C-alpha cells in the first residue's frame, strides 16, 4: 500500500526522496507516482503526494563510504 506525504513549503522531489527513502536518487520514483505534479519543481506546503512502495533492496541499501557520516 502506497503512503501519502504532505509537502512542506519549498520541498522538491529530491528532498522528499532523501527524507523518505534516504537517497535523492529515488526522486524520479516519487515524480512518476505523481504524474499530475510532473511540472512542479518546488512545492507549496500541504500538497498530498503518493509515495511508491519500493523494493526493499532500494530502501535498505547502505550508502557508499563517501556518503556516510
């Protein structure tokens, strides 16, 4: 079951993907799940976006060493 994300003022797909999935590389997955908002670069607060369920391998994959803190 897909989840819903309510945007914050100034959110963009890469920021949302990083917050939710831990990687901005999932930004296109979030964008594809919300075709009505494909032309949006920065969101206003309170827009409901669908967050796709990603295969576990994408969500739990560790970051490369240079990205770890």
